[in-house]
């Protein structure tokens, strides 16, 4: 089923349009891959389109979707999936991933809402994942998401994730920061959570910064530096699953590439310790 040929190693950053001119001229050797939201780049021509093509010919590209709403109640947007398939082919995308959540209820909600942790939701979501994979001709990866309201729960979140991935025969994008955020907001042991996941299905990791609300709620913002407890959890994750490709997420308050490279170096320092 797999089509990608490039090998993913090391550490990468999210590719944002304001960065592309600088990166098209020279990609720092510390950056092993880029991740982008395909919806923001599909059908893009002109200078930006050419620069993206130049970048994708030099380093691996990962496509991390935002709007498929794989667990949502409305019919699957197969036109979008076909466009993503063409984008994957055009840029030799190594991995396509989406969030195990929903973001569309007849209109884009611009948020990632948690699935109910029920057997019905497992079967429903797995069916939709299998359809996406049939169109793509390859497996997709599902990301564990942060959430702030408790959905209907027949069993723990980690069991829900495991059940969907096994029934759909897909892969897992393990977001370490989301594990940390949820473990504090919902009161569970992050290490035991990670150990309970289907770790043989992990394709790569996410790590990011977050924000603490005045009432103590932790919000996954991707708008700050990674904090020490999350670095510690990444260390422990590597000890559990080994050296795994890791993506530094930064979606706003984006510093210079030189500053991002400092956090990339911190990822690589941890990877070589394993």
C-alpha cells in the first residue's frame, strides 16, 4: 500500500509561507524534513508554487491535514482526498497525516473537537480512514489531539485511539505535547499513556509549546517555546520507542529560522542519546 520512497530521519519544522523565500534559497542542513498543511498549498502556482517544488526536490515533505474532519458527521470530502493524493504525487510526500477529531459539522468549525470514545465511533471513523487510504493508495497517520471538554466515554482515550488505528490499519502520529497537555488537564500518567499506544505504528512525533490559562487550563497553542517538562517527556518517549523523526510545531509567534534551529538542535541532542 505504501508509495513513499524517501526515508524520514532526524528533525524538521513546519513550512510556512513567510519562510519559503529564505528556505528556497538555502535550506539549513540541520533541517531534515518539512511539514505543511496541504490545504494551504494545493493548486498553488506562480513563485510560491515553484519554490515549494524546489524545496520538495531537496528534502522530504510531510503533509499534515487540517480540514478532512475524519471523525465528523458530514460525508467524507472525497474531492479533497483526491486533491491531496495529487499533491502527494507532485511533491513525493513521505507521510500524510490528519487529526483524530472532527472539524466540520456542515461548515468548517476552525477547531479540532474530540471524538466520543465509543465503539460506534471506532467503527465509524475506521471506515472513513479505510476509504481515505483506498483513494490515496497508502496508509495515513492519525494524530492524538489535545481536547478541553470531555466527550462521551465508554473507555479511556488511549484505548479509543488504539482501536481506531488497529481497525483502520493505519499509522500513528504521536504528539508528545498533546499527551502532556491532556495528562494535566484530564489527570492521567503520560508515560503509561504512551506505553499503551500502538507504538509499532508510530511514523513520527510532534513537539510544541503551549499556553497556561489563568485558571490553570493548558492550551495547545503551538505559539511558544517547548518547556522543560515536555522536553523531559520527549526524552522518555525516545527511551520507550527509540530514535524517532520529530517535528517542531510553531504556528504563530514564529521566530527566525535561526531560533527554530536552536530547538531543532535540542531535539537532535536527545535523539543521539538513545
